[in-house]
């Protein structure tokens, strides 16, 4: 499917619009007051999301950022510590919310190129019992790991991390904004992939096309507390079934088509990898993201390239100095990929 206005927008999968089916479902949604627990559409979405990920319960949140923050505040109290990767969304792109709002201390350890955190680094980061130390309560992993290339973390890796954490009574939260891209890339059932996580957040927006919303999943007890913290943060929504109706389509047919986005990311990479002026960065695409780097010494800047592509109706953005990230999604079809490759190739010769 291409955008109706003909714009090819590869900046992110956050730019996706709701599908026609979603708009119809939203118009017809049966609603109630969700703060009273009386919105049947939200209740259905929470129940189905929990089932899909093999968790006991789930909570609809306004955004992924809010879902992650609620998870951190449910696992940790003020002055407790959470460990996460230097390349993680929770460290880079959530405005320091866990400290600013939750009073939670963040400890950062390096991500490996494959997106993982090294087990020895995790072990060294967990605090010992000492009057000088905060208590380490949580480890956050991200799957797929966006900044490392949209790479999936395997079930085996998660198992190894969990085995390490249980000895120290540290919980495992999964920032699974794109967990279904990960399960698709690894060809594994999503519930099996996240079986070792104590909680997981995933986004209904992004590649799954809902206009708004994320789900936080965990045990009954965890979600009960999380629901109260959501209210405390001002995230208790009333007739949210309007939004949940789109979410039900996200976790149904939209998950099943993510392989198309992954195929198109590979096509895009294949189409540009022989352009002399660029090289693939962060490996061959494993999900819906393609990273490229400009070769050094080019007389064209990232900004000039973005402008020239924009003039042709193609939106792209940089992901660091001399770097681009292209993201495929529902609103990018084969013709869009073909046009992108043609235009991107000519930018360097023009
Ligand atoms: C987008 C994203 C989030 C946050 O989601 P929002 O809905 O944009 O707040 C969290 N983690 C990762 C890895 C993301 O890509």
C-alpha cells in the first residue's frame, strides 16, 4: 500500500496511518469508561494482548514511552536502580523520565553490535549489598534493538540473561516496541520469545499501524499495580475503545504481514548496496530497518541529500553524522522501493 498523497516516507514506521479497516472499526467501536474497567473493546484488547505474549494480564497505555515508564516505576521504587544499554531507547529517547518522574537511577552499560548486553557487563553492573549502594531492581532489554540495526535478540540470549538475574532478584523488562518484528525475523512464536521476561511493552502504532497506543504485559499482580501508576501519571483514559478497536486489528492481521516489510527492507538494501558512495551500516537488514553510511570525502552532505530526496517526494532522515536509517512499513509498497532506489542512485551523479 502506498500513501494516498504519493509521498514515500522512509523516516520511521511511526509515520504509518491507520488502515481503512482500522478507521471503520474505530467508528463502530463499543465503548465504556475504561477507568471504571467498563470499556469492552479495551478489555478485549488487553486480554488478547496478554494471551498473545503468554502473560497473565495487560494494560493499554498512551504510548510506548509511558508503557516503559510505568514498567520501571512498578518494578522499582525511588532510589532504586535500573540497568539498560547505552543504545537503548529507554536511555536515549525517553527524556530521562525514570529519574525525572520515577526517582529511579539509571545505570548504562554498552550494547554489543548484535544488540545484546554482555552477560559479564550485566553481572558487574548489579550492585552488591552495601550501605553506599542503590538497590538494583531491574534490567531492560530492547527487542528488536533499533539503534544496533533493528536486530532481534534470541530466546537463548534472553534465557541466559534471566538465569543470571534470578540469582540477584533483578527483574527483566523487555522494551519490545517491535517485538513482533523480532519474532517474525527469528521465526518464533512471540510468547515463546518473551517467556523469560517479567514484563514487556510493545507498540500498536509503528509497524502495526494503530494511530495511538502501546501495551504493557505482565503478571496479574504487576498489571494491577501498573494500572494504578498509569492513573497517577494521568494516563487513565475514558472511552479508549475507539483507540483499542484499531489495536485489535494491529495484533491480528497487521502482525501477520510484517514479513512483507522485512522483505522490502532486504530489497532496498540490495538495490543500493552497490552504489559506490554509500555502504551498508550495522549489517544486512534483519527486520524493517536499513542503515547506510556515506563514504568519507563526498562533496554532498547528508542535509543536501535529504533535501534532494524530499524534492522528489521521498522523505528520509539521518541517524547520525554521515548516516541514514530507512524504515519500511505498511505504507511502502514495491513500486515505492523501486522509485527510492532509482532516485537515491541519481542523487550522487546529479
Ligand atoms: C518508539 C519506541 C518506544 C516508545 O514508543 P512511543 O510510542 O514513541 O513513546 C520505546 N522503545 C523503542 C525501542 C521504540 O522504538
